């Protein structure tokens, strides 16, 4: 894997910002015991403008809310940012039962006495980590009120029955939220106002071609183009409401390519990973038509991938 900072310089991300991040890394070292929490990127986030906005906001001490449709790289970017800033990462998956005790911590009996068992937000605040509040709008707003003081200028966490702890100057919270999924809610104004909000765009065409190349170095170039075209065709159809957004799924597109490489035909792979994401029979037919117009359904591995290159 290439070095992330090198990648960003090659992408043309502002050198001044990257230099400042380097100074941030020097200023805030990480305890050895938390080093393993600094995530190694499995892939890079593509999108120069988003990178620059995210880096600038974090350098200004802001907490970030990454908002956008599914599979727009929100978690990839959050992990990449923790790596770039060399911060340990705590991931908190939100759901309706998340409450203050889960986030901050709670009393527990250790066999001899009652002790405080810190939660992920407490640890992240204390250790100067990046806390990813994943799918933050899945939680009830009442449960999130506990974060208000941590997120605003006060930068404190009040642990009931214990002391207040100061949030480390290196700590940042990065929320992700997806509108449109069943079960998601709108974030209340008080919480929104405590984040810099980044609207996550759909990946640009050129970046998608490069992502396909990174993920599948052995994919034929003509096929990369066809896959990318199929994706944007689905986007156009979803935008004009001819099909639902369910079929517009980059994760599904990448999964389909992986299945083809395992020997599944193009039609079956795209059916499993794209078409069947809609549950309405009529709409499935429409999505299948879009695919059929772009790609033959009987392509096998040899038609999509070069035999000569890696097939891991
Ligand atoms: N701009 C991008 N750069 C790199 N990868 C991207 C980009 N957009 C989407 N992806 C790819 O899409 C897939 C999903 O990424 P990720 O899990 O970060 O999305 P997400 O926005 O968190 O989705 P969800 O809202 O469904 O949780 C990954 O394989 C990722 O590589
Ligand atoms: Mg996600």
C-alpha cells in the first residue's frame, strides 16, 4: 500500500494543509498502548475537495459530520483521517438503544468493588483519539445530549458521580450519517450546530475508474469503463426516479466484480449485488434492463479479467 500522505500530495491536496497535519502529528504523540488503534488504511478515499475540507475543519478543532448516501466512502474517509492525523480510533456504532452509559461508561463490579468502566467516547476524549460516531442518526436524540458539552467549546465530559474530564486537544469526533435508510432520523439542531457538516458526494467518474483499478488491478480496462458507465447510468435513472436509490450501490458494484472473479457469471453477480437490493419485482425488471443495455449477462471471469495478473 502506498503512503497515504504521498497519495494526497499526488492528488494535489494543499501542501500547506498537509504540512500543518504533519505539525499536528508532531505535537500530539500517542501512547504506545494505543498505537495499534491507529488504523492502517485498507483503501484510500478519492475526492480532493472533500479531503481539503475535512482536513481544514479538523485542524480548526472542529468535529466533523459526514453526511451522504450509502457507500459514498464515509467510513473509508474517517479511517483515512485517523491514519493521516496518526490518532487512535474508537468506533461507536449507533442504534436505538445507545445511551449515555454506553457512550461515556458506567459502574461495574470487578469482583471486589464497584469501578467505573469507561466507554468509547470517554477513552477517545481522554486519549486524544478520533471517535467515529457511526450512523449517529440511528440513535435517539435524548441519548446524544450527553455529547453536547464534549462537542462544543466546553470540551468536557461530565461523568455522573465522578469528575468532569477535559477532552484532549487532539480528540475529534467524526459522525457519519446516511439519510434515506429505514430507521434513520434527522439530527436535532443542537447537535448539528456542533459539527462542521460535509456533504459526501458520489464518487467522480475518473476517481471511480481509479478505484476500480486499485481494487481490481487485473480487470480489463474496457470492463472498468463499462462498470463505471453502468454505475452512472443507474445514478441517472435514480435521479429521474425511474428506479429507486437502492440499486445505486457502489459497494454492490465492487462486490459484483469480486463475484465474477470467483467464477459467477456477470448476470448472476449483478443480480445478487445490485438488482436484488430492490424488493419490488417490477423495479427489479427495470434495473435488470439498465444492466442488460450496458453489459452482456453471460460474461465470465475470462471476459472481465486478464488471466495474467493477480487474482487475490
Ligand atoms: N470517494 C471514494 N473513494 C474511495 N472509495 C469509495 C469512495 N466512495 C465510495 N467508495 C467505496 O465504497 C465502499 C463503501 O465505503 P464506506 O463503507 O466508507 O461507505 P459509507 O459511506 O460509510 O456507506 P454507508 O452509509 O452505507 O455506511 C468502499 O468499498 C469504498 O472503497
Ligand atoms: Mg458507513
